C-alpha cells in the first residue's frame, strides 16, 4: 500500500506529466502535405493548385496566420483593419466622418 505522502506526490506527478505530454500528439511527424515541392524541399509556389480525386481544388492543410501582438492580445482580435489606412478601411454608416 502506498503511504499518504507518496500517494500525493504520485498524484501531483501525474497531474503535471499527462497534460505536458498532450502537445506531443499534435506534431504529426508522419503526415505528408499535398504541397508541390522543389528538389531542395522548399514549396513550389508557382505550381498549379493541387486537386482532389474529383477535380476540385485541394484546400486542406494548416491555415495559420502569423500576427503580431499588442498588449499580449493578437492585433486582429481588437481591430480587423489594423493594417489598413483610415481611408482604406470600410466604415459602417454610423462610423462615417463628418466632412
């Protein structure tokens, strides 16, 4: 039988170890993407769009947008038009300037 202090230590160890190991499942080391590649391994961005078996464009893959952070918050979470000038940003009728 495990003593009470050892049982607590074992519980704490499992509580830390299991969640720490979960991100390792997301590495997908054996998955090949459908991106056409050059002989040096870099993506060939001028290649034709990959197609599925029924002829439709294959848009599967990882869709991640790299973005900066403002005050530890993604900048597009606060302002979707963060990279646009005030004249380029589409405004709602209630947001029009008085000119």
